[in-house]
C-alpha cells in the first residue's frame, strides 16, 4: 500500500475496512478513510534520510 | 471565606503551614463551591466528600504534631478520571469502566498525597481521553466547549473548586482546555511524570500534565510530581530541579522565538491580533523576540501524530472493542477503526519523522528560552459536541518537549485567550521561569463570571 497514489491508498483502506467491518460501515467511514489516505500519502512523501531510525520514547 | 478559594496554591500552603488557615475550612469551602456550581459545570465525575474531610482533619492534626508532610500540605486537588485512585471509581468517562474501582493509586496520585495534597475527587474527561466529549461546560460561557480531554480539570480549576489538577496530554489535552478556560496548563517532557496506574490513549505519546491558577502553582505541583518511577518504563531518571526556586530566581527578560507560519495561517483574525499584542507587550517589557520558522512541516507532523495515536489506541482497545463495540462512543469507535486499517509501515515512518522533528527542534530551541505561539486557533468554540482544534498543541506533544499555556486575555465576548510557550526537552525549569516572567509582564488574572457564591 505504501508508496501509492492518494487514490490507491484510499482504495486500499476502503478494501480493508470492508473486510474488517463490512460494506455498510466502510461506506460510513469513507470520508474519514479519504482523509486518512491523504495523511498517509503526505507521510509517504516525507523524504526521510535512510539512516533515520524510529523515535524511541522510552528513556533509560 | 470567598477569598480563600481565590488564593494561589503556593500562598495557601504558606498560610496552612503557619497555622493561619485550616485545611478543614479550606476543603469545606471547595466542597461548597462544587455543590453550588457543579450542577451546571459538571466538572467532577466523582467527589470524595467524606474522604476529603477525613484527610483534611488528619492533616490538621499531623501539622500540629509533626509539621507539614510536604509542599502541598492541606491543598485541595483534583485528579483526571484516567488516573487510578485506590477505592475510588476510575471511569475514564466510559461505560466500559463505570464500575471500575482500582485497588491501588497511580504513582502520581501517591506523590500528591505524600506531599500533603487532599484529593477532592475525580475530574470528568472525554471518553477514554479521546474525542467523545465529557458532560462538562465552559465556566466562561456554558454554551461553549471547555475543550478536552481534560475538560473537567480545566473547568474545576477555573471555577476555583480546587487549586491544582493532575492530567494527561496525548495531543492537546491539557493546553487546549487550559486556554479555553483561562488557566495555566503545563505539559512537561514525555517521561517527566509517571504514568504508572493510568488508562492509556497512546503509550508513546501520553504525558502526565498539570493545571493550576498560576505558573508558580504549576511549578510547585511539578516539583512534587516529577521524578523517576521504576514502575513506568517511559519514566525519566533525570534529577528533578528546584522549579519554584528557579522561577523566583530569574529576573532578566527572556529570548522568545515567535512562530507565525502554520499558526497565523490557521488562527482566526482576533487570535492573530491578540498574539501580536501579546508579543508587543512582552517586547516592550524587555523580551527579545526572534521570528522563527517551524523546524518541520507541521501539517506533516500532524499526519504523523495521527498515524501513531490511531494505531496505538486501536492496539490498546483491540480485545475490548471486539467484545463490546456498542459500548464505545461514535468518535472513539471511528478512531479505533481507522487505527486498525493504518499500515504498520506508516506507523514506523511516523516514528522516524518524529525523531527527525525532535532533532531539528533541539537546534531551534538552543537559540531561545522558549518558542511562542497562540495556544489555540480560536477562543473556545460554541457547542458541546466537539472539544476544539488540537493542531496548535499537538506538535510539541509529538516531539516530547514541555509546553505551557499562559492565560493572556479575554476576547470581546468574554472568552479567554491563551499563549503557548514551548521549551527544550527536560528544561522545564527554564520554561517555567520564562512563563513566570511572561505572566508577570502580561499581568492577566482571569475569573469566570459564575454568579459568585459568597464563599
């Protein structure tokens, strides 16, 4: 899914929502899924350095 | 008697220690205010009237026999209803926890009690500290949201029904309600206050926080609450400075980094004008103001925060949600469902972006004492079905750095404005000293028009 266009991301989220919650609920969620896809797409565009590791928020 | 509830915690604690004020009288005043005001405010989820009075009597005796237990001896406080309190219902604003009575208290609650604070009860919050609103109303205008998730705490402190509250922030859960209600809201660094014994929203974001009537009171409470807890793996072992001493010891004007980009694009006109006035006032009082760019695209930071909070919240609720989906409110249900479909790769990318954001932010913060922005894009919006916009507060929770709301005025309709200051990681002492200086320079003292009772 990652690396797709906004539309591909939306379709992938909707497919998964149908599988998990059924068609009716997926339809209800559609506007929120589109918004989510937009945010995930934005995240995909972030040019992260290859060496950048995930944040570790648990301090020793 | 009315003046008792208008003093700050620091001044009140001094009067109690010197024997000029009885903790029992003080608790009675707070309980009377709750009884009179809370039917309309609904800031309190549970009030432990008998236990609070018993504790006050015991503390009065203890003071006579052995002296003060700690810096909050006899001070009435509230605890957000996500912190475990032994023997007292902890419902997190949810039907799922309506009968939950913990057997032990959260470490932070114990710290308050060990310092002599009197827990009056639990303050109302949004469902599981997410987005379905609490029943609380804004004391400045009952038809406007008090914000969330720490809705009850902000209203309780604003209405002078207690002096300090213990809270949590995952996005803007302390600073936004603090701004909407005209009180000080402090979110220290991630890991500064123990979360052992709290009901989580998102483990890697949840941060213990404080609401109070003044910066000094927030510093006093942080001194009691901060510190390492071996029971909480996110808890920091860094030493706890003398926060109150630091803020009293500083008198030179601070250097502030004003961030307009993103904030001025989204704030309404009156908030932009108000922030300009605040900045000019601080400048004329001697502060050095530098215009600064956000260290990262804050829209991207918002997207990353949502990926993290949705995923972690869905993981926490997975089992219960499968068994009792009908017992979740519509907003939390949707949040969990969106978390369930968030790809693991997006979650990891969000955490990688978080690391980069934190590093860039460190560079910005090394040049100033604090960043300065409006706390919210508008004053408290009308209506009670939403809790307001979290976008202005959320980036700093994501970075794990401390942030504070300083009340900075009222709009024409009588609703509070708040100004947000952001400090470097674990430099709460410097941030509090800066906020204290700004508070003095702004000289704003806000009390909501509640049709005041005579106590």
